[in-house]
C-alpha cells in the first residue's frame, strides 16, 4: 500500500519547489556581519512554516550568534523520537563573477536548481520540513515523535548550537538524530553516510619587526614574517603528503577489512573524479592509499589563506611586520581535536625560525565519528531508501565534517542517521551551487518513508 503522505508530496511538489526558492532568496551568509538580519529572516521563515504545517512549541532561540529554530510534535506514544537537524546559513558567494546566474535568485536549468544554499543546506532542510508537512497533512499525525533543531552557524563553526546541545536541555531528549547535510555517492544510488572526519581550524600568526619596514634599508637584516611562515608551512608535510607533526597518526583507527571491501565495490572512477570534480592535472596525496581512503579515512592538513603584506596594484617594497596563515586538519576516528591541536601547536612553535614570534590559535573544532550500521534506525533508513530508489543502499564515509554529529553522540548519547541527497558535483561552497530537482523530490519521499519505517 502506497504511503498517503508520499502521494501528498507528489501532488504538492511544484508548491514545495516554489517555497524553496523563497527560502533561497534570503542571503543568510553567516560569516558576514552585514547579513545578520538575513540570518534572522531565514530563521523566522522556517519557524513560520513549521508552525503552519502543524508542528508544535515552535520557538526561535536567541544565541550569542545567529538564532536556533526549535519545534516538536510528541504525541506518538511508545514510539521513538527523532531529532531533525539542518542549517539555514550559507557560505559567501565569491567569486561572484563565476556564477552564471545570481546566487540568490534561484534558477532552474538542466534538471537542477542553482542558488547559494540550494543543497548546502537549505534544499535538504526544506525536504525535511516538507516530509513533516506531508505526514501531518495526510495522516493528521506523525508516525513517531519528532523534534526539530535548525541552526544558522554551521558554516562558521556552530558554536552556539554546540553550547546548547552540551547543556543537554530536556527539549533535545531523543533516540536518534536525522541529519540531511550529506550526499549520494553517485547519481541514483541511495547512500547513508556512516562516518565523518573531524577537524581543527587554526591560525598561525608570525610577527617580526615592530612595524612594516623598507626592504632597501632593512632587507638582509630584518626578519621577514612571510619567509618564516613559508618555512613553517613547508615543514608541516613532506612531498608525499605525509603529515610531519610528531605523534599525529598514533591514535587513528583504520577502516575495517569489511569497510575496505565495500569501498572497493563502489562505482568510483578516479579519472572522472580528477577531471570532473577536481579539475587538476593530477591527484596528490599519501602514497599507498586509494582516493577514497585518502579522502574518507586519512587525516589531512591544508592551508586556506595567507593574508598580509602588500597585495595591491603596482609595487611597494615593504617587509611586513606580520603574516598570517589559516591552517586546518581533518581528523579521523581515534584522533581528538584537543590532542591534535596540542601536537600541532607544539610542533609549529618548535620549528619556528629565529627572529620571529609565533602565535598559534584554535578557531574551531569538531570530533570525527563512526555510526554502527546495525542500529535499528540505520536499518529503517536502508529499507526506506531501497523502496524509493529501487536499489540497495551503500554505506560510505565523508571527508567533510559535521561537528554537531559528534556533539549529538557525546552529549545526548544518540546516533545520527546521515541521509542526504546532494551529489558530488553540486559545487557546495563554490560558484553555481546546485541541487538536482529529482533528488529533491525523491529525498522528500525517502524522508517520509524513513519516518514511517522508524515506527515499525
């Protein structure tokens, strides 16, 4: 017997998509202060819709940053409770000239919807909301108890929601979390993410002279913070991509033989990945490991930006007084942010060249996680996905980090079902971000059927 809620979703798909476009038009860029009111607007938009569709106790919870949105429906006696999570904030849009259409004017083409936040994560948040609407409209009830918690700081570290979860408020008491912020391994292939890398995001500051200096008068005697910073960065990894921080790899837990075998069976084309997704002349990384191992199960260290000095048009012969580098490390199960940061900080201070002062700061962090695939909620998700997509579900890890998943595990003691519907080429954090329209539709169906299966 077909789900009446799925039928409702199918009948109302055009409206769902139109509403999503309205949400996507709100430029809720969390990292830019000038968009603080837009983040508030996005939170209000979601709260209003949760109220309209029949969720209860809907509240906008102020934080020191952008607000949280909470709602619940708790009338399924004897049934489990899901905590639905997503985020309404988005990344900045630069470089703006690479967008084919304006990033906050959602545009349909080639079977996709293009906009900043289309897949990360507004489209997937909206899929959750529309699944709840469909169930409530069709059945006047939800099959299980549901709490909703949406945040507006995921793209800047999620500090406010982390503090809220750590306080273990009674309104977060649940049996599992439903996180829709991941992707399918390949088009048409139902996927559950069961592992995430953690991360630490740091800043290295190198100070030399007390002020900027003329390179003709002082060059050859005054320390140059950029050269010192380059020397430090060059010693963080060797030419084979191996991280040189002492003890950095000691605690990591390698993937099981069963996981390795499953990964080898996935439809992964390394050359397609290189050309289509990466677009580089060749791939790099640790020798002896496959691309999936390097991106899912090995730690990394990357430099994201080196602001400082003179970068304007023309020339200015200045020895800068200060140089900065933004450096992050992705962590794997077994590693902890606290220990990895302590190791990194001690090593940078040890290798800093003479004549400069070095300060290492932690900006934000998140734990790695692994989810057991034999828990009943993963099994319910597997059944639901198979029914909707007519294919067996694959279990993957993600190279990315969703810090809140670790917080749910550590503070609430609940596993996360990471059921997302993006694609590897959706350009998250990049120009021309998109969400496949069929995945949006099938994602809503999958979420409906999962919530129904979780009640069995």
